[in-house]
C-alpha cells in the first residue's frame, strides 16, 4: 500500500477533478502491475495496473489507495474491471465519500466473491486525498497558503519591490508545489503589482495549473502576462456582479473563464468563490498572494495549510507584511497550526504548517 500511495501522490495537481489514486497488483510477493490515475483523470489507476498485469491478475491482490469506483462515468466501474480480471483480494486504504461510490464499490466486489479489506495506511491516504475528500464532503478545495517572507515577516519593501526575497532553490521548490496543485491563486493587488505568469517552469511536460485571480472589479488587464498566455495555461477570474462589461468581454476574448461570485460587505465572498472553483472540479489550490488575500482566507477559516519560505534578511516595519491585519482582539484568538515539516532549502528555510 505504501508503494501504491507513492505512485498515486505523483498525480497531485495533474488528474483533477479525479482523485490521484495509486494501485499495485501483486501475488505471492511479486508485483504484477503498477498504476496511477493518468493526467486529466483517466484512465484510472486500477485500469493501468490491470493492463500491465494482463492474465496474471487472476487470483492476485490489488492494493488501491481509494475504494474502487462503482459507477459508469467516462470509464466503466473499476470495481467491475477488478472482478472481470479475476482479482481475488482487494485491499484499499479509505472509503470514497462520493455518493456514487460510498461503499458501493466494496459491496460490488464482495457480491462477486472478492475478499475485501480496508483501512490500510488510512491516515496517509486521507492526507494524500485531502483535496478530493474536501471537495466531495464540503464543496471546497484544499487551500495551501504559500508565504515567502523575510525574517521579520515582510514580503516586499514599502515600494512594492519583492524580487527576490528568497533564493533560486526555494523558488524552484515553489514551482514543484505549483505542479502539485490544480490551481494557483492570487489577489488583484498582487496581479497588478507583479504582473505574474504563475506557470510551472523547469519541471518538464506537466499539466499547467489553472491560474486564478480574485478580482472583484476586474481591474486587472487582459493585456497582461496571464491574458497573453491564456492559450497556454488556463486563466480563471473570480469577479463581482458589477465588474465592467468591457473588462469581461476583453477577458472572454483571450479565452479566460469568468466566474461571478456574490459580494459580502462590498467584498467578494471568497467562500462562495472557492465553492465555485470546487464545482468546476478544482480540488487543490495554492494561494500565492498577497497579504490582503491571505488575511481574508485566514479570517474565514479557509486555509488548510501554510507553506512558509523564510529568507535570512530583515526588511523592517516599513515593509509590506506577509499577512494583513487579522483583527484579533487578543493573543488567545490566534490560531495555532501544527508544524508538519521543517528543512533548509538552499540558504532559506521551509516549513509546512497544517490546521
């Protein structure tokens, strides 16, 4: 199962809206087939592993990181494919909460006489499938808030200059994180200040993430790096109902997807906006800025983990903070995420904190 989890995790950011599943088929300690959900979500991991194993799959065990599906979609049910191949035992990590599956896959297998066990390395599987699980059960994507700051928590000089606070190895690591998320998101202020590209670079032929700009008034121009590259990597804009029609038309002409979200206290309702992303199949979002957007997400309890890159320099109080005012009346109201990982990347420090 550990091998299957490792295989499946390679698909993070590449297989949405489907989960990044891994599958190993083995018999008497010999691996007969390996599979992972392929780019775009199909074929599924079980189908890939069964194709490798061929006729040797009969009487073998399939180790799968998520309950095999039981419904007809773009592909036939994986549970039926395992039955047809003569698999004798299916071991899977966690149940699939999708109401089209949710216990039906296991029931289909048992009804066909297949031995079924579950709960193998379940905690690891829940972490790996966190984006898919949150989208299905809560209607929201899993949010990673990425912060790159100085020792004193600043992301830019007072002038807005920010390139580069962290060194090249940390920036390369960020590209790896982008490749593991379905979407990369920034606020309109960051987009206007930096005119970012937000693509994955230096990682080979990976599926590019959806690039999302939270821009209630559509102030950001379609004649930007994002607009000019919309045919290379998708661009989606979360905007309010009063966004100028001329701006909507300009973005539509370059091929961007426009998603309207309601306003709440004259601000874009981010929970509703993220729910709209989830409805489009997005399971994992990497939020890269800026401080205002970070604060809104944290105040709303929408952040699942923080990826923090800390550089060995100090900018001072005049610099721009990595997180804007959270409006906390007292220290006891501050959230305290758990430290999951901490290590050095080049001259900088990386830490991962989970809520």
